[in-house]
């Protein structure tokens, strides 16, 4: 991984400058993992939210239990579970995908609650109107519910995305070479952890500040009433 | 039943997890109130300081903070026991999140309450202790409940700085027995059970606080 890289530990500044390229490679892995994890969370969360609203008691109850379980157990242990147990059943995923899956699973529990809140906020009269107009369930969701809940749930989803970015360093424990893993490797070779770890911290801080500012802007730009999908 | 033999070790780990979580919640709550009140009531310098603390610990990852305190700080001559480091960092982290809850709840107390307090010639400290805090605390409790469970979940990360908590024990048992499914299922269930207990306790506190509704009586007494 780090062949061909040299570092200069003369002063903290030159050291930081010389390891910046490696840390930035780690940053791309961090961002990719968060993006993949968040995509999984968005889809799976919607599935959970729909199942939760199922007409069948057994389905909605089971979903509620699964979501509660995912939400109340640590990401780290879920990560170990997926990483060590899945291969025993013949499903060997690359570490990166396992990590993204774990992030996605954990956050799907959160996003499903956001979806649920959004869907429940749609007034009852609109559901009745949709039934009166003979719309199918699919059409109701696509044309009535989704356009209205998108602006309502976006801020919460954005917050979870930022939270997820901050949790990606955990993936370093299953050998995903993200920023954290690379900073640790550099630390192990140079016996100088202060600079690399501080850099990782600073990059996270900048990242989250940018994301929060972006979310703030997005909230202002979005129309309150809803967005047409077509 | 191989997994029965894991239970004693896992139980010991669960005890360490519970103790670290509770200690972090207690210290974190103090930090949350100090920083949250400083944000609302403090002068410019104090509230900026509190804002910096909040942003610093909310904006960076807990794992980075843990490793920073564990590996980096000793290099400049400051070091603690691993358990102390774990509790301290966890408390600083959740305290930062908690301070936002405290700040939000204090800010949500209506202006009229402040005006009434001023009309009655209450000092600022008096207003805070007898008027705004008793009302705000009830608003904070549900969010604090979620944060408590978040603390329990995040406490699993201290296993990575060699503290023998539940996750650490699970890792060692797995490395010995290679029975991943059994060990990790038990561990997940252990955390789930602890979360449920924590949730019940927080609900109970919430109910007691609402029933006691400190605010009307405390304001008059």
C-alpha cells in the first residue's frame, strides 16, 4: 500500500505535508464507504418502513423487532458479525463491501424511522382521496406521498449521512484501508502518531463543517410544499 | 452447548461495559449541562469556548478521538490508564452531543417565562435554577434517553484500546474457539438486553420527572 511513499519527520509541518497524499487516498475510501453505506441505508430503510406499515400483523411486528435490534446494538459488533459469520455460510464479501453493508444495516434502522415519520405526516384525507380516485398503492406512493415527504425528510437524512461519515473509521478494524487505518499504519512505522491522527481529526472536522453548511443551504433552497417528480 | 461456556467471560465483559457506560453518561451529563448552559447564559468568550468544545467533539469521529487520546497524547507526555482514557473520551464525546440537547431545551423555554422572572426581580442564576432548568429538563429527557443508548453502543469502541469490555471478550473468545456465529450472537443479544434495560430506566425517570413536574411548585416555593 505504502511502497514508494516517503515521509519527512524533520518537523511536524513537513511530516504532515509528506503524508498528506496517503491520508487523502484514505479519504476517498472513507467517502466511498459512506456513500455505499448510505445508499444501502436509504433503500433498506424504505423497505423496512413499508414492511412496518404492512397490513399483516406478523410482518409489521417482526420488522419492528428487527429495526429495534439493529438500532440498539453497536455497529462494531454488527461489523464483526458480518465479517466473520457470513463467510461461514459461504458468502465471502470483500472487507469494503462488508463494511458498507454493516453501515447500511445500522443506519437503515434510523432511516426507516425517518421515512415512517414522513409517511405518517401525510394527512389521512389524502390517502382517502387517493383511494377515491382509484389509485393503486404504488401510484399513491409515487405521485402523492413521495413528492411531499422528500423535502420533509431530507434534513434528517442529511444529518444521518454526516453521522455515517463520522462512523466509517470503525471499518478500519476489518482491514478497510480508510483514513484511520492509513494514519495508524504511518504511526506504527514512524512511532509518531500525533501528526497523522490530528490530521485525520482535522479532515473529519472540515468535512462535517462543509456538510452541515451544505445541508443548511439545501434546507433554504428546497420548496416547502413538495417537489414534482415528473 | 458450547456457548454456555462463553457466558462467564462475556458476563464479566458486560459488567465492564455497563460500568464504563454509566460512568461516561454521568460525566457526560455534567459536561453537557456545563457546556449547554455556557452556550445560552455565558458571555461571548465563555459561549465561544463551549461552542468550540461542542464542534470539536461532534465534528470528529469517536474512534479518532479515542486513538488520539490513547496513542498521540502520551507522546507529548500526557497519559492515563486505558479505562480512564476510554471513560474520559466517551464522556467528552457524548457530553458534546448532550450540550446541544441542553442548549435546545433551554432555548425553547418561552420568552414570557424570562420576562415574568425579571418582573419578579429574580437574578439570572435564580431564574436559571428555579424557572428555566426545571422546565427544560423535562424536554431534554427523551433525547437524553436516546443519547444514553448511543453511549452504550459507542462504548464498544473502547475494546479497540485494549479495555476488556463485552466486545473485547467476544473477540478473544472468537479467536480461541473460531465459533463466530455463537459468540457474536450472544454478544449482540447482550448489548440488546442492556439497551432495553437502559431504555426502561430512562422511561421511568421520564415518568417520575413528569409526574413530579418540578416546575410549578419549585417556582412558587
